[in-house]
């Protein structure tokens, strides 16, 4: 991957180049307090883009997988039924996407595009999306107490699946191209070649940043093994279920959740539409069948399923990635404290209670 150097004063030139290509560019902005968000870049707000800030609670996956998306329209005219698919192919770019959210999009790619059936609605959005990754290097703003990307092996610097990657070196930014589309931007004279000293500085910064993450989820890989083998005790899942408020917040802020439901709704006497809507396995109606029976009526059964879906070896092998990006959003929004880091710790404690390997004296 080719690397170039960009002066700090010129970093938003990347945004300008992408807009000149006719792309809608979405970038992170700061609000009051902890509030941050991705929004469309305009001439009026372009100078308000922030490189370093807390990761927005609202993941940018919505630009690929909208909350509510029309799949097709159904019309009846003179007794004839017409079905008209609704495809949207916007040329977009996300500037400032974190490595954890990048891993979330790659997981969505594996789910929607990586197997026998390719979701055409997702595919049309994905192939026109340009991703500019920003490495988390500001330990005061970029890294939250609940971040655990180092345990999920997704950050703080993504290794691939980006078009361009920005890393703050102080007075300069290192820009790495991950695709031919990204490398094409290097034709602009604002970029200059990187030296071995720049590469060494990057390595030193990353080494220092990795030491600033908490180690509460260091038992992550062992949890994958316990979940995969079905060794998590029922009482542990019940404890998780007792804490869960069934709000669905963890699913709605997760960059790697893929669940949706499909609904038909009437628009008029002769017209209807079919829409795809985000859904969450935490909600009671998620597994309810047409006849009213719900095989996972108990909350802890749905919690069990959520973590099995995210961590079990079967799904990791099928989709080549874990359905957890280590962003920590679930921990931030959960009122019952059963986000991923807490559940990993609960499983660790319960398993340590059972698997005591202490010597016995005779």
C-alpha cells in the first residue's frame, strides 16, 4: 500500500477532492458535550469537520443499510398488478470513519454479499461508497473507556477494507491508499512522498496508543470458545436476561448487526410498498411466529441468541469475521450493563467458578 504525507492544514483537501468527483461526503461533527454525529458536508459546515472526537453513538452503517428502505412498489391498474423495484445508487464517501466501524461494514459485506445470495439493494450502495478511515491516536478524545477494538482485533488502525487511511503524526498526516480508487487521489500535488522516518513514527505512535486501552475484555477469545462449545451456564444467561430491559439499543447502535424485518404497507387504494426495517433480536416479537408462538419468549433466551450469533465459531467461520467490532457502543447505551464487555466479564467469572484448577493437598 502506497503512503503519502499531507500537511495538517490541507487534510480537508481530501473532502474537497471527493466532492469534486460528485460524491455526497459524510463526515464527523461535534455537538454539545459528548454528542457527535456524521452529517452531510456542505459549503457551510465544511470547516467544522473534526478529525479527533468521541466516536458517534449512531454508526455510519445506515448509509449502506437504511433504517427503513423501500424494496419495491406495488400498483394495481385496471386489474393488473405491477411491481416496480426501488434501487438507489448514490455516489457517497464517508470521511473519518473509525477502524471499528470499518470492520462493521466489512462484516455487513460478508453477510449481504459474501455468500450464495447477494443483496442487490445493499450491493448498489456499497459499490459506490468511498471510505476514508481515521486511525484513533488522540487518547483523550478518540478512545473511550469502553473501547475494546484491540481485543476484537479491529483497531486502533485498520489493516484493510479502506480506500484511504489517515493517521495523525503531529504536524502532518500519513495517508495510506488501500484501493486503486484511493491511490488515484495521490495525483493531486498536495500529497508528497513519505519517508522511512514517517513510517517509524507511525509505528511508535501505534505502539503507544495500544497501551492506553483497558484490559477488561482481555478474556474475549476465551469467551468465543465457551460460547461456541455451549459451555456458558444457564444461570449466567439468566443473569444477563434479568438485567436486559429489551430496549433494543445495543442492536441499533451496533455497526455489525444485520437483522431486519420486512413489512408491506398500504399507500392508497391501488398502491402499496414493501419495506425493509431494522430489527433486533432483543425484542420480544423478533422470533414470534405467525401463529403467535414464540420459541424464545424468555428474555435470557434472546440474549443467549444474540451473543451466540456474535461470538460462535460457526458464524465466524461462515462470515470470516466476528459480528462484534469492539466499538463499545453497546456498553455505552445499555441501561442494564449487559453490553459486550460486561457479558464477557460475567462469563469469565462464572467459568472461573466452575473450572477451578487448584492443586489438592493430601
